């Protein structure tokens, strides 16, 4: 578990986002109780271990500069970044803050985060088993088929990891990680079935289930100290519900990774964390769920209405849906699978292939029912906006996902 407190804090007052028309983060945190939470699948993943550290060691990486400018313009107070390769010393997380976020570029002022958190991910950890049942057990990182046999898909340990940056202190003593929680220990788990046998739910053997973890990356509960209150930032990145077969092992895992937070905020007793502490969130504790959930409420390949487990949850406030004009425009211009979608395209947060699945709402910031939402949005400018250079079209200058934020009054 890596945590660093950054002593150098930028003193400059930041400009408001050119496209948002809202108060700056500095105004919000100094003069009011409003806090901006955000999630961003930034695609800051690389093909080999150490490559991200190398790319971030200088302030010259083109993609990282664009990602950082998006964050500086959105100016979240607390932000989760998905698909950020983990390294044991947290070097990449430190370098991104030091060489990119804290540096003003592209007309956007620097942004400083005194606190950050990163921890190991299940991605790219060898399982020692043939998890895709193709007859071969691959244990050499980067070899063909290795990712499918790893505890979470990845070419090396930590690929596609997570990092959280915060302007507010992170309560490390009460932080919880759930990287090692076993899928079989979730009551009623949607374990996949091998149709070639008569036994139910037997895609994975008993020996495999004894090591198979629920989280394809990891799940974290990070209490963020805001004034006298702690807000639990509940973050994760469930697997895409695709890249499998008729057993739908990834779709089922995605569903249950999402379900984990639905049960957690209900204070489910079956849950245990990586330190052996049992139980979910205490009743009445404020929380914000964030991440690339890889599930759309209307379209795509999700299993069993997966995201509705959160959107329809009695303890979650999903009344406000972040949107953008750029998403609606992209759907109309790109056509293809988008023309068959039933969901309103202005709520899309990811620009996927036009053949399939089309653009989707995949990324979410969902607060507790009793937290008031005062605004929010998706960073997806119209093509006529000068800032569309930051989101762009394929091949994307930043990511195929868009930053999503909510402003909350605590």
C-alpha cells in the first residue's frame, strides 16, 4: 500500500474550466461545503512493466500531458484514475502529479493534490491455473494467453491499476482494500457454468475457486476527511463483460463486482477485507461510489442489468445523471451501433467502436442518498469547441473514456 504526502503545494489560484461555467475548486473548498468528485479511465496503461514510469519520468509524454490538462480543467477535489499501471513504490503516481498535474500547460493552471493512494491490483498476477479452459496454463508474464489465466486480465502484475488523488486527507488507518476477497465467498455468486458437464456452476474447479478473487483489479474504501466528516470513496474497475464465451464468465464477474458495492453499502456481513476485518459500511456513513463500471443501463453486453444494482439502490442517489453535448453529437456523427441504442446518448461516457458495442455510459460517480448533488458533467466537448482536441476521435489523444464528475454538498 503506497501513500505519499506532497509538501509542495501550488499557490496559484486556478482558472475555472472554460467549458464548465462553475466555480473553481479553490473557491468551492475555501468558501463552501461543495466538493467535486470525479472518475476518469485515463488509459495510462502500458504494454510492459516499467514503461509508465519511464514515460512519466519527464514532462514530455504527449498522452500524459493531455490527460493532465483534462484533469486540470475539470479541477476535481478528489479523483479516481482507472487504467493507471501500479508499481510497488508508487513512482508512477508520484511522477504524474509532479511532472504533469502540478505543471501548467495548454492554458490550464496547475492543480495540486497533497494526498494520493495506490495499492496492488489483481491484474497480471499469475493464478497457476487454466482459467480460460483452453487446455494450457500460461504463467509467463506477457506470453500469449497469460492475461486470460491471470487473476485479473493483464500482461504483468499491476497493469490497468488504480490511483486516487485528493486535496483532502485520506484516513489510512480506516482505509480498506478488498483485492483478495474470493468470488466464491459472495452468497449467491454468479459463478459461470461449463455447459459440457452436468454439474452446475463448474467452469472453475474447486481448486481454482479457492484462489479466484472477485475483483478483476481491486476494490477500495478510502475515507476522505473533509472538515469534521469522512466520506467513504468506494472505487473499483470491474472487468468488461466481454472477451469470453457462452459461459459469460466476464459478464457474470462484472455483475458481481458491481454487486459488491451494492452489498457493501447495505452493511453486508459476509464481506471481509485484506486485513481480515469483516462487514460492510456502517449504516449512515456518507459515501461516493466511483469508477469505470463497464456497464450501461440500457445498451451493451452487461449481464442481468448489472448497473441497476447501484442505480436503483435505496441508499444511492442516482437522480442526477452527468451528461455532455459532445456525447450526443458523437453518437449522431458516428452512427453504426449507436443507431440501435435505446439509451439517451448525451449520458455516454465512452467512445467505443461504432460496429459494436457503440458509445456507452460506462463511468459513474454515485453518492449516498442523503448527499445533495449540486451539479456535474462529462468532459466531452463539442467538435466545434477548441477543447475537443483533448478528447478527439480514434486514435484518441487521451482515452476512449471521458472524465465524469459530480459536485456534492456535504
